C-alpha cells in the first residue's frame, strides 16, 4: 500500500516537472523569436522614416532670417537700378555722343586704376586727369613706396551716374583690389567710387574722385 502511494506521488511529481519544462521551453522560444526577427523592427522604423512631417517653409525662412518675398524685392531693386544706369548712359550719349561716352568711361577706368595702384610715375597721369586734380593726387599718394608691398586690381565695374552739371559726366565704379606684403595677402578691399569727367581740349579727363564712405580710401564725398 505504501509503495503504491509512493509510485503515484513520483508519477505526479514527474508530470508536474514535465509541464513546467514545456512552459519554460515555450516561453524561451517565443522570446528568442521576437529578438531575432528584425523584419518587424525594420518595418516599424521604415514607416516612421517614410512619412516625414509636412515642411513649414515659413518657419524655416524665419529661422534662417529670410523674409517672404525678399528675393523678389532684391530682383526688383536691381532691375530698377540697372534701368536708371542705362537711362543715365543714354542721356550722356544723346548729349555728348556715343564715342565721347566710351572715351570718358575708358579714361575714368584708367584714372581709378592709377589711383588704386598708387602710381607715382606722374607722366602716366598726364592726359588722364586734369592738372588741378593731379596736384591733389600727389598729396594723397605717398612719394616713397614701402618695400615688398604690391597692389593688384581684381576688377573695376563702371556705371553711368546722374550729374547736376550739364557739361560733365559722372561715373560710379565698384573696384576690388588687394595688397600683398612679402607675397602675403595683407588687405583685400571692395569700394565704391564716383568720378567726375570734364572735357578739355577734346579729351575727357578725371577732375574729381570721391567715395561715400570716409573709412575707405579716397576723398570723402561732401
């Protein structure tokens, strides 16, 4: 009797251990399947990346400091300025002739180049500027140049400007140049100049040169 009870107890205990083992194996297998199934994770992340939020361009422009319609305003302003410059040059051509305007522009460019390069060979200035203006230039440009200092012009862009004196022409010029010392760049500039051209002995000469900014090279415009 006692042996039968003992056998039943051992049998029931074995069944219980077997059931527990099955549940443990099933739980472990499910967990490994979840961890080793990257496809589901990829699908979720792909859904997140494939559906970006709508771009709010107005907020992006605000963050970047851009104002709505600023490009259109700039283009309109540039077009208006270009139209005014063309009108000034057309007025000069009607008043003095196309050949005279071309000659005056060439003289203005040459005079500004001599000034930017600080040429002290005064013979090169003759026939380009008036005698009175040449005396002013001699006071502005040092007679003795620093050793190993070189000035080079990168560009000069001329445009016709308005003039209150009917017998003269005025040209604006955006000039870019740089200065090197011992072959090393020490200064790089871009500056606006206004040059007044007068006619003497059938030639157009530079009679004045001013700049709107007193912190720049050249004589301050009054």
